[in-house]
C-alpha cells in the first residue's frame, strides 16, 4: 500500500498485515463519510452514520478472524504469540477510534443540518410576526405547528441510528428550539432584522395575549416531546415554560417583591430577573386602546397596564 512501518514487536509480517487492515478500515470509514455529497439530506447522512457504525461493530470479529487465520497459516511464531495479540489489540483500538471519529463527525453534520433548518424556519415564519395579538388563540401559532412537523419528520428518519445517538439528537433539536425561543422572547431587542450571527432578532413588542399564545406553543412543544417516548425530553422546554408561566401569573407582582424571593425561586426555579426585566421593557401595557378592554382577559392571566409595567420594571431593575 506504499506505507512504511516502524519496527514491530511480535511477528513482523503479522503486524504489517494488522497495520494495513487498520488503515483500510480508516480509509473505508472516511470514504463512507465523504461519499455523502448531497448537502442537507438528513436521510442519507443518517444512513452513512449507520453504515460506519456497522463497520465499527464488526471490527472485533474481523480482527479475531484475521488473527486466527494468521495463526493457522503459521504467520505468528509461538514464542511471539502474546506480543502479537497485544499488538492486535492496539490496532483494533486504532481502527475503532477511526470509526468513532467519523460517526461523531456524521452526528455533528446531522445536527448542523437540523439546526440550520430550524433557524431558517423560525426566521421565515417569525419575520414581521406581531406578538401584540390582543386575543387568545384556540390553537398554537403556525410557526409552532410547522416546527413540530419538521422535527417529527426528522425524528422518524433516525431509525438507522443507534439508540444513544437517536436520543441525543432528539435532545439537541428540542434544546435548540427552546434556546432560540428563550432568546427571541427575553433578549433585549437589536436592530431590525437578524443578528450578526444570522439568527432572528428578539421580539421588540409583546402583550399579555402574545405571551398567552406563546405559552400555548410551549405546551404543544412539550406535548410533542412527550409523545416521542424519549424520557425527560419535555424538560428541554422547562425554562421557556417557566418564563411564560411567570409572566402570565397574577401573583407575579407579589412574587417580584424582595420578601417573596424564596417563594418565587421555588415556584419558578428557572426564572431569571434579568429576562423578566427585558420582557417588561417591551411589554405593551393595557391602555390607550392598544390592548382592548382589560376585562376580556382570562381570569388566570395577568394583564398589566402601562403604569403597572413601569412599576414592576423599576422594581426588577433595582435588583440588578
């Protein structure tokens, strides 16, 4: 194969054969990965990952058969048997690591494709979207249903993956959706459009009804996550749910007072006062016809007027 080898311990010719097989496995694994030239095709990327994993799982049997064959034909001297088997273990570990590297690389590629599609969907669906909604919807927002449909298709295509990688990708995708929505909701607004990293700019204005409708989206995401059968997958959305639930809690003005800090932390352990302050800065309070008639709000839903928003904002900022 045009390779040069250092002096081997054990039976030299057998060690050269083992080196060649190790390198062939490495080349095969890299070749499988690089053959995936169709950009953005998750099905093909997942299949390539499964193919490399199958090659990796066959290595112990391959090297075992190889050692038995070389022993049978006399390529391994009896006085060097132990050293040669020790070298075989080392080359097996090297081949296994080569496959492991390519499996990891393909996993990263699959996640990158999913992440980019999620970001593209959010950017398309929420660009110009108004979160000052003035009424409570009976169903989730369209972007939520679209994202769930995409993730369902992705998760259905993960069959060839091993169980650990499959569950990991579920958590990666759901965690990315949650992280993006937390930032969109609770980061301070930037210039119109997108950030420098290409992600969607945070919401600039939102009212109580927009928060209520987002909370319905969160419940839908958690319900979908639970339906996948992956234990604790719904926990990915806990921070987002904590924020939306807190902002709609009629007890929020009381919980934000210093003497109720412990009660607030117990009820909303993921809630950040900095994020509450950022949301209050863009909260469109009732009054001036912006929110409509306050009495139309649901009883379990906090609706603040402009004066109350300013009071709570000053209270929160005093802690920071």
